[in-house]
């Protein structure tokens, strides 16, 4: 990671995004996927989603609420029975979900 708030891409000579730009792009990608599948609710999954990652997920949630898309943030989905049950009850759960990683934003 470069200066604070700059995200380096995993690919050489790729564009660098600020944290805000990355969150906007992620929100847009999720919105497009949800609308394509006519979903009103999406799940952001992770293991130990806390701190900066949780804040970024909450910002994506806020952005999607403006589009009438409800967001569930599930942390520790592999080790939390309640999170597993929420995911099991999700509508259209078998469909692949775009994978978003904020590891490079830290």
C-alpha cells in the first residue's frame, strides 16, 4: 500500500484507487449484480470482519441502502452458527457472489 488511503492493484501498471474510489466501485459492482438477479438483499461475508474492514463494509451497506438494497454483514461465517443460519436462509444463495477484498486497502 502506498500513501494512506491509496490502493495498489494486484497487477503491474494498473490504476491505483483511493479508498473512497474503491468503495464506490465495489458498491457499484454489488448493486449491478444484485439488480441483475433482482435481489433486494445481499451478504458481505468474511472472517473476523472488524476495524477498517468493517467500516468499509458499513460504507458499502450505506451506499446500497440508497439503492434500496439491504446488506447483511456476516463475520466469522465459518465459525458462527447464527451467521451460518442467516446465510442458509438467504434467497438465491446458490448464485455466485462477486468477491470483494479489502486486504490491499489496509
